[in-house]
C-alpha cells in the first residue's frame, strides 16, 4: 500500500497532490476491497511511521527574488531601528 501512496494522489485520479485519510481509505477500498474509516487509516499510517503533515501555504504571487532583495537591503535598516524600541508606559 505504501508504494501506492508514494505514486501520489494524481496517479489515483485526484485533482490535487494532497493525500487525506479519506482519499487513502478510498484507494484502499478500490485496490483491496477493504473498507476502513478515515480515522483508522490515520492510525494505520502512524504504525507505518507516517505522520500528518500540513502543506505550506504560500501565495501564488510570491516573488522569491523580491523577498531576498528586501531581506538583503531593507531588513538590516529595519532591524537596526528596532534596537531601542520598547513598549511605552500607559501611565
């Protein structure tokens, strides 16, 4: 079964490259004729050493070059300005 998971969700007809326990349960049922509840699939994966992962969410418009440029040029100036910063008193 792990070999099937390593092929990825797209190889099993899913539109995104994200495994869910529900999808895995469906693949198990199609391939082996065994029906598992998605919660149980999570336990089975845990026994195999797999752990739940959340995909990193990044904006599609993210510009890595612009971010690197900002870190290189602007961040040092911003960081220097923060040295003397502290919360102000409310009194």
